[in-house]
C-alpha cells in the first residue's frame, strides 16, 4: 500500500482573489511589532465611514523606556468612495 501526499495546500481563509485582485479579510497595524491601543471609534450614521483612534503602548528597548504610552495619536479612517473601500492613516 502506498500513500500519496500533495504539496498543494489551499489558501488560508484570510484572503480571497477575484479578477486577479487579492482582497484581504484582515489588516493589522502594528508599531515595532506591538499592537496599538484603542482610544475609541465612531461610525457615521449612514455607515459609510469608520474612524478609529489609536495610541502606542509603552515601548522599551534594552529594558529602557524609549517611548511612553500615549506619545503617538494614530487615526485610521475607513470609508466608501465610488463603490470602493478606502483606508487612510494619519499620525500625530
């Protein structure tokens, strides 16, 4: 009896492809590999725009604090424009 195996593996369920365009179902924004902290979010009444306010956690290098929490304010806006989903980021 022999067992055949295939090197082909199905794509993970994190993306789909349509008309040669890859659509991501997850996009993660990190700072130096660390997740950002959620300050708050808001959705427009007509559901066409999502705004998320984020900040950085305490960031250490060689056990020394190099960037205290709340140093950066990052605004992520996701909106619909001409039938497309657009994502914009702004840091201050």
